[in-house]
């Protein structure tokens, strides 16, 4: 249960890019939302930040690097957890031979061993989430000038989030232009897992 819980938390943090990519990268960014037609609304432009992240080379590279960091963290926790799991199996096999007092003592010893592993897993999850947020900020910063250029080139007077548009004429969708401009500017990004201070150990109950 512990492994699954940690893996889910790690996966959530590490695949925020990848979740978007898997759902959108199969088609060009401009084709994700069908238009309903109608006249072009002068000065009103659209942009899908999710599609920019999913389809840009730097977004895809960042997703791959985050997954690598998550996999490394999972392997680290697995190494710490394996000997404890062996002790748990040993306790189960010997449980019938133990007195209640002996069994409780063994269970407490296992819980004491498990606590720091759980704390490390939670720390790694927070570190990966902080890394993800920082990388997203970096990509957004790189994209800002590209968005501004596309906005000016299309004579936009208002920029809306495409994901909130139910339909209409999507002629002034800047997403493809922004992806192309971002690809021309940056294609990859190197980063390491952020490091956070470990939480203070809990005081044992008396």
C-alpha cells in the first residue's frame, strides 16, 4: 500500500506535462477544439497554454526529465523499503509462534523502521512538485516574449484562454505560432530535483 501511495503521488507530480502530452500531442495544436464558424472577431485572439506545453519541444523534454527524476526517486524508496518488507514477511510467518507482547514489540520495531522511509517518500514528492512548478515557470518565462510577438503580429486586442471557449471562429488562435516560435527559441532544458529540508521528526508518543 505504501509503494502504491508513493508511486501515485510521484506520478502525479512527474506527469503533469506528460498527461497533457498524451492527450493532445497526437494532433496539431490548432485542431484540438473544432470551431463553430461565424465571422472573425477582430482583435480577439486565443491561446492554449496546455497545448503549447504539450507540443513544444522544450515541454516534451521537460516532461521526460521529470519522469526520469521521479523514477530515480521511486528506485531510492524501493531500496529503502525492501528490507522492511522482508522483515514484515518474516513476522507474518512467525506470528503464530509469538506471544502478544513479542508480536507487538516486533510490530513497533517495524513501524519505527518504516517511519523515516515514509518521511523520505513524502519529502521526495514535495521536491518533485516544487521542481515541476519551477520548470513550468521557466517555460512560461521563455514563452512570454513569443506570445507577445504573436499577439502583435495578429493585431490582437484581447487574448483569451482557448480551453474556456465553447466554440466559434478560431482563426485568431495563436497556439501553433507560439509553439513554432518557442521551438525556434529553446528546445531543451536541464534541471535537477529541487532540494527541501526534511520535516522535523515527530516526537514519539508516551
